[in-house]
């Protein structure tokens, strides 16, 4: 188990060395399809607003 964890950490550190070209980014963004927001709120409330969880 510990060796598997070390492998995950090693892979994550190696991922920091990856750099994407503008072509890579364009390709990845082309596949993105916006979708409606699902959840409690769909926009940030005004600054200073306190959200209460009513039950």
C-alpha cells in the first residue's frame, strides 16, 4: 500500500513538468460542452451576503 502511495506522489510530481502548447489547449477546449449549473446557487452572491442552510 505504501509503495502504491509513493507511486501516486511520484506521478503527481512528474505531471508538474508537463507543459501544454497553445494547440493542445485549443484542442482540449474544443471538446468542452457547457452545461447548466446543478446545485444550490448558480452565481456568486454579492459580497457580504451570508448563506444560511435552512432545513
